C-alpha cells in the first residue's frame, strides 16, 4: 500500500474525498455546480496535486482570498475589484 508521509495514506484520502463529493453531488438540485475533490479536501488537495507554476499558485491564493472576503457581511467593494 502506498503511504504518502505527511498526510498518511493518499489512496484512502482520495477515495473518501471522491465518495463524499459523489454523495454531495447526488443531493444537489439541478443547475448547481457539482462539488469537486478540491472542494471537499482543499488543504490536502494542494499537497496531493500541487499547482504547476508560481503563476497558478498566486492566482489560486488570490481567488481564495476574494472568496473569503465575500463571506464577510461588511466587505468593502474595493476588495472585490469592483
């Protein structure tokens, strides 16, 4: 069995993440975007599948920061680039 050091057993993590995403997708109403493995295990996903370039990493961090700011009820519009 393949063990991946820091996060333990990679295969089990992937299978459980995919099964969880499948269950969530089964319950989604029509028209909603499906869950992906990176939505279920975001921290471990970056470790399992690292971004290919420095540009991708910066873009991903920027998108995550904007998503976090949008969750705040009093978020100033200049943070969102409007």
